[in-house]
């Protein structure tokens, strides 16, 4: 019990609730509490009368934990419930099961029924291994139970993004650097900047960054992702300010100059990124290249690799460059002992 709070506990015989500053039931006088003790005499009399049945000492202090069971918070109750649910990943209101090799179709359906009993689960799907499904080149999902419509609406920074999980699986919380990284980039962009987003996907970064920029161009070679990006740009009323083009992310020569390049690309040699140097506008402190690199989480590699990339870009562009920021994006590992490292490189 704390000052001004409510004294509430449960015992084996009866629950008891009492507000210390309200009139005491025994004498009608107001009482005061400090810490876990009750200072007013009337309250002590009341507690002494209940001490035998409620497991309290006569001075108002709680007895041993085995005699008094404090009420668990709702968060603790929810945590206990989740321990008994089948292993799954929530994608908005769709629960996606991660089956083991021993799980048959009957086991999957039973697990799906358990998940559907949760109020926040609308539909249940299961991961499909690479080689099956709509796109055999990637891991996908298929519907198991509940609502057969696997379209979800993901919300971030006041924007809504639609995605049909049956057509394209996306780890929204970690893609394109993750939520924290997209928020960081949004804070860096200036209203006068033209921004180029490479590997723009379904338009997450393009829309979030585009809200504060002069113009944003997103390049995505996957036709399915590009289709969702166009729909999301219209959904968020950013037409004319944000564009999505279905083409190779390094095909940038006919797009003009850009103040900022956000490159969400797979690992590749720095020499392949030479076209990016040609579209960076000269002058200005906001000119930087955004890179995501794979690295082991060793401190020496985390500091050494960005510096090696910086030296490679200096040699490639022939212009002075500075490393202004580096960090893990997302902050959690993307695989065992593997992190994606982000770097901000700015023309000096």
C-alpha cells in the first residue's frame, strides 16, 4: 500500500479493499498511510480485527508472502496467457504460425483454433517453405483458419499501408531499417530536398520520408511490391510528391540530381554503386548516401567496416566524404550473430 493509494489484497478467505484517505469503516475518521504501514489508530484497529483472516500483522504491515497473495497486474496475466499459445508471429491482426517438421495438418488446425480464440486475432496462416506457393523463390504463407482475406493495414507515423500477405510476405517492423530508422530519417529530411529511395518496397520509407521532403522517388524492381507502393501512395494522398517506379534500383541516370539517397540494398561491392555518385547534387550539408550492410556484431568489425566503406566511396567518387553516423538497423539481429549496419556518408 502506498500513500494516497488503495489497500487491496487477496487472502485465502476473503478479498479486502480500502482507500486510506477515505473514512474508515470502524470510526468514520480519515486515515493516512505511509509506505506499507497505516499510521491512524482507527485503521490499526480495523487491520488488527482482520489480521487473523487476512494474514496481516497488527501494525498494518504485510505478513510473509506465503500467507498473503497480492493481486497480479493485467500485464502479468497477459504474459502468462501468451506462454501457453502456439509459437506464432503477429502481422497486424493475422497470426502466422511457425510449424516444426513434426507438425501435421491436423496439429496446425488445432493451433489455429487456439489462436482464433484470442480477441486480437482475425485470421491464422502458416509459413510456407521456399519452393512452394505463389513465388517459389521466397518464403510465403498460406491461410489456415478464420477470415480467408489476408490483407492487412499497417499503420506508422500517421500513415496507412495495405499489404496482402498471400501475395507478398513482409516483416514490416524490420524492413528498410525498421521503425526506429525510418523515424530517424524522417527527422533528417528537409522540406527543400529531393530524395531517392532505393529498394523502396511497398512504399513505407517513401511515404514516411516524403511527408517532409520536396519530392521522393522510390525504385523497386519487384512488380508486386511496386503495385502495393502505388496504391499506398494514393491511400496516403501523396500523389505528385511521392512516386514509385518499377525498375532496377541502380538505374538512376535519367532521374536528375538528389540531395539525399536512402539505399536499402542487399550486400554488394561498393563499385556497383558508382551510379549513385553521379546523381548526388554538389554542395550542401544534407547530401548523404544511406547504406545498409551485413556485419558480425563484433565491436572491432562494427567500427572498422564503415571506415572501409568510406575509403572505398572516396576512391570511387573522387570527392571528399565524411562518415556522420553509423548504427544497427534494425537494432535487433536479422539472423544469428548477424546485424544490418547503417551508415550516413556526406559530401564534405
